[in-house]
């Protein structure tokens, strides 16, 4: 799956989905009575072959008794949707299936059928207008301004700091000695008799960056932009936040912790990054919202702004909702703005899954499932006709 949340390697995707659904999201299967320790040796009993056959069939058709609802990005292609239902129906033997777009489910999780959904996730940020439970396709806007982009900003800030901040993952640190702020780290590193895969190191480095985002990074709330005259000088007078790296190096962060997020709102702010990672004005959050609302009927805008749903893990950064509210109020001074954002971390991170759980449990939804019979009669194209 690429950064646009679209599957590219279907073999890998199928294996990951199967592992997640069978190994992680289902309880352990009950032990057959012939193998629970209360019976004689199974080799001495009749029906041993039948038991093995049943177990083999269950492994081949792991979801043959369970309908499945899956989420997808709102810009997912018809070809990808058809491939997904083929895997579910042909390989897993699912009795029924449904595919729903993440903004719709996030709106349902907030109790809204009509909403402007702002999803600030790990790989990208998207803004989508939902009306009566349907995605208004012309309103879909997206940008790479997500958690990974923010991580790149933090890396750039650390590399250009004085002194330079080294990112050493926790698993490489064997022990460390406490040091004063800005003093060089005194740590002994682990040495492994085998090479560390770069993907594992990147994962561990991202864990450190995530901790920094959660404990230090903050969004400038206002008034005005962070780059406005006097605002940065004001921040320098405010209490900072200390962060200790895994190797023991620690530093007080003041205005820098606001600057790393400012590029999400103002393309001229933030730290310089590679040309490929630089945001244009159209990719900033205020412009995504402006473009999304500009693509819908003017009569709907008031209702959408009164039902702004914020979801995604990167939206949990301190001050995000306040800044968003200030930006929307400045952009649309004559309209009422109301933001709905779940308070619990898990609810904000997994809004689409929670909405999917709510939708699938509704009694009225049972008639919506794409059944196996319907799939066999109409083929994979039925998903594009039914799952709007």
C-alpha cells in the first residue's frame, strides 16, 4: 500500500489482511474434544480423518461464516475495489461483503450523516464533504501533510540544530548516563552479530519521533499566523518542554516545537525540506478546506461547517483543534463553525473502524450486504454499483 492508501501489491495485501483478520482479530478456535486431554489417544478413535478434514476446510475458508465490512480511501479506484471483493469472496469464502469509504464511517462514528470530515492521518491529510451518508466526490481533497511529513520536519530540525541532535533508536542503546541539557550523550550502544534491516530501524526511529510529537510538538493557536510580527518572540518567552532522546541527550524546546507544524497551515513557514516533500499552498489544510467547500453547493456549506468532524492520529497534536477553529472562523466569518472531535485517543485514531462497527451492527444494514449469490450472479463489478 502506498502513501495514498491504495493497494499496489495485492499478494502482500491479501497475506496481511488474512493475518490480521484470522490471527489478531478473532479468538483462538476451541480445541476439538478429541484433543483436550480428557479422551483416549486420537489414533485409537474413529473419525480422526473427519476432524482433520474439518480443520483443513476451516483454514482454507477462514471467513465462511462471517460477513466482512472493509474500509477504503475515498479516492480508491474501481479496479482496486473489484480486486478486493474477488479476494474476499473467492479466496476466503465470505458469505457477504461491504466496502465503505473512511470519511463516511468517521462521520457515523461522530453521529453525523452530513459532515465535513477532516482526516489528518499518518501518510496524508484529506478533506471530504459527506451529505446524507454519501461522499460528494467533487469535494475530495488530499495532501501529503500528515504524520510522516511532520516527522520529516522534525528530522530536518534536529539535523540543523546547534548542537546537532542524533536520532538513535531505543533498541541500539545498551545503557546511558544522565547528562545536563545540551551536553553530549554518554551511552553505550549495542552491537548485533547480524545486520539490522533498514525497515526495522526506520520503524524504531518513527517511534521516537512519535513520542516527540506527542509530548513536545504543538500547533500555534493564534491569533494570526505564527509568522506574524511578534508571535515568535512571544513564544520564546513562554515555558518550553524538555525531551530526552533514547541515548540520554536532552534539550529544552521552545519556539521550534511550534514551527515544525506551521507548514501544515502556511506553505512559507516551517523548516526547509527536500523539494519533493515541500507543500504547495494548495496542499495546506486551510486551502484543502476551501477547495472542498468550493466544490459543493453553496446551500450545503453552512450545514457542513456546523458539522466539522476531525479524525486521524496527527490531529491529536496539542492545539490542533483550536487552530482549525480559528482558521475556519477567519475563512467563513458569516457562518457558524462547530468542530466535533473525539476526546479519547483511540476514538480519534480509529474513527473509521468505530463507524464501521456501528454501521455493521445496525439491523437495517443487514439488507445492504452484497451476498455471495449476488456476487456470483453479477461478478466483481457489483461492488461499484452497490457501494457508492
